[in-house]
């Protein structure tokens, strides 16, 4: 599969092409261009380090949205076995933007809830660009309850631009679907791990994001509002998305500092789409380690910790003593 | 010389909030010009067409609670510019501006008081402060209100109005949705009532958390209530929006809220509900 370069990857792409041309030329005409090849290879290494070592927030957002990036079902195929998808919210429809089901992970039964985007027009029509309707969130909750009932941990793979802003979404109460998930996930009696694998778009992401451990891939983002929408509100113009992305502190690195996420899962150089196997291996081992940790904690203790984890969020000045007493 | 002359009086530009008493407001419902003083006396409901104007949180508390019973809690909590937000305007400047124009520290007033004899924990959002967006302080004060209600075993009442999560505090704002909903989970487990009152407008992050989780959900007439903004929906779907889309009446028709209650009947209606839920008033 040819990987489509992003705008900022152009210098790397150009060098790669020149290198390829040189090699072909050298083979075809039997000329020794080894020194030239070596020089370009060195330059390529430097350029890669330069570009990928200094990614801006906006560049990471672009990587997170890359259409060739591994999506939830790619991870399910590679990290899990015996995937058994469960369809429908038993009320209205099956939301194809949120595949949910049962799978084996490392010999352990678990519940997997996801967002799934499409790679081409046809897939995107089916997956609605990973933007779920209320049915998706309601299906996810129904399936999570199976995890509680049959004592299976829950793994949530988040990758959505946001919940779908549409007429049907509002008519069937997307707000309530998300709100109920927030309330129920806080008290769900099963270990929960959430991983933001691509886009963590606001309430639509949080709607399956209340968990004991929240992981994020190195180039994924998680934000209260999309950089474009933030730009439209603050600058009255969508063209300031790059500045908005910076201001929103939405990268994995920023979120770790804010303690919104617990761990960053490393990606192969240039992004997960460049090496599915490494990306899968890294996510798999992070899930394995965290699952082992939280599975050991007695469920009542785990629920207490989960509540506290989300209760602590916030930054303000004022009477802290009252907080402490209110929490006890 | 003409007998009639256009008056040369110009509307003074500036902050809406600073309109001194005795001036007039144009009703968005019927276009009638209503004296401010008459509006305040009428709980900011248009005397001609019943349009519900935005009501400052302080006035609302006075109208809902028994006189002199409100005790404010956590009044000193102040937002911090934790992200050092850089944009067209800085968060610090915005906060300063709204603190001056509203006299509030943030977009909610919370505490406890007596409503028609019932003790209640109550939080009222004030749309005049940065569109009552929910950042850390709003989330914290609402959570503490709920926790107070749970600890004191009394009902929780939240009067919502909000443009959603406050983007100036980034993901910490989004997390307030989980925090407030978590507190409501515990309140519900303690079998204590929570009444959610939605006013114009209540949207996005607040609707997708505590706004939608009431045992009973009440809306004021003609309030705009929804998840996504109508403009975003129109741009995304390229569809014409149905009539009265995202109004309280639309939500009632679709079975999403329990009732629509006129502001002047709100206190009485909440009291009646509490009489069912609170065993010993």
C-alpha cells in the first residue's frame, strides 16, 4: 500500500523519491552511485528526525486523521481473536459507526466497544465517518452491561470526530445517550480500559471514555472541540485551526501533563499507518499490562478509584479544604 | 421646517448588562418594547407574549426559594487559566471582562436553601457569564452541590443554561461532564431526587451530562435545547431543519423531557414534585 504523504512530510517524500530514482538508475545502468545514495540516506534520516521529532499539534491531528491509519477493526483483527460482533441497540437501529462485541484478548474473554471510520466513500457512508448516532452509545452500554453480568473486562477503542450532529441524532436524544453512558460507566462493575487510537472528538469520545485507565496513542488527539470549530468561534474563520490546535492542548503529550490520560502508547516513526504491526504490538502490550494491573484490584476499590479519578479533574483557586471534606 | 423630525438620540453602544434601571428592552418574542423594571417585577417574562428573557442567577434564586433562606457555598472558587490559552483573546481577559460585567466569579451560583418548606441543594447557571460554559469552576460547584445534597439527604435542583463545555480550559472542561454525572450516579444510588430545569439555551456538554439526567426534566417554554448547534447541523446534513427544531416544545413532543413549565409556575411545580419524592419535608 502506498502511503499518502501529508503536507509537512513533503521533504521526506521528495528525498525518498530521489533515493528510489538513484537506486533504479544505478541498477539499470550499472553505475556506482553508492556515495550519493549514502548521502541522501543520511539526509533522509536527519530530515525524518527533524520532522517527526518536532511535530506540531496540528500535524499530529493530521496524522490522527490519516485515512490509512489503523482503525478499531484493524486492531481487533490483529490484537484480538474470536471477534463476535453484536449488533443493534434493541430500540431503533444498528449504528455501524460503533462496532461492539465480544473478543478474546490474550486468552481472556472481554467486551470491546469501538468507533470505526471508513477508508473510502463507500465505507464512510456505512460508518458515517465514525460519527455515531444515539444508537451507537446505547448499543455500547448494552454490551458493556454484558461485561458486568458475565464478569468480563471492557476495552474501549475511541476514534471519532464527534457524535453526529444531525436531525435524527437530536430527535432520538444524543445528549441523553452520552449522559447516561457517563453516569453508568462510573459505576459499572467491571474493569474498563479506554484507548484513544485516533481522534478523540469531544463528548462523542467521552461517551465511551470513562475508564479505570485512559491510554492514548502517541499521535492521537483528544479535545473538547475540533480545532476547526474552535478556530471558527475564536477567530471567526476556520483557517486558524493550527493555532487553535496548539491552544487547546490536545496532544497526547499535553494530556499526560494534565493527567487527562494515564499513558502514551508509542507509535512507529511517522505514525501508526506506516507500520501496522508495530502499532498493534505496542497497543497490545499497553492493554495487557494495564489490564493485568486493574484486574487485580477488588471491584469495590476499583470503583472508588474510578470515581476519584474523574472527581479530581479541574483547576481552580479557592477553598480546597472544603473539597477534601466534600469528597470523604 | 418639518413638524416631525427624527430624534437624534443614538443607542449607546457597550455592554448589554450595564443598561441602567428604568430603560427598556425589546422583546425578541413580540418585538414589543418593555420597561426593564416591569420585566424584573415579572420575573423577566414578557408581560405581553410570555417570552422568557434570560434571568440572572441571583434573581432566579430569589424567585425559587423561600425568602432569606439561600446560603451560598463555594463562592470563592475562581477559574485558572491552566492552559495559558492563546487565541484572538486570552482566557484571562475574557474572565476579567465577564467578572466585571456580571459581578460573578464564574457562570454558576450554588448553595442550599428552602423551597416551599423543602430543603434543597441548588445550582443556577448564569448565561450572562461567558455563555455559562462549563469549565472547572462550574463543574466543581455543581458537583459539590450534588455531593452536598447526597450527604444532607436532600433534593438537588440544577437550573441549567449553557453554551456547552468551556473550550478555554480544554479537556479539563470536557471532564466536568464525567465528574458531574458521576456525582449524580451516587446521588441516585442514595435514592435521592434530582430535578433538572432547562432554560434558554441549554446545549452541548451540559445537555450531554447533568442536564439530561434528572429524575424529572423540566424546560421553560420556547427554550432552545439540544446537543449540536443548528448551524452545525445544517452545514453537516445540508437539510432544512424541522419547524421548532430544538425547542422545548419539540423535545416534549419527541418524549425527551417531562414537562414545560412557565417560569412563574416553576416554584410551585418543583414543590409539587418534591412532595412525591421527599418523604419527610
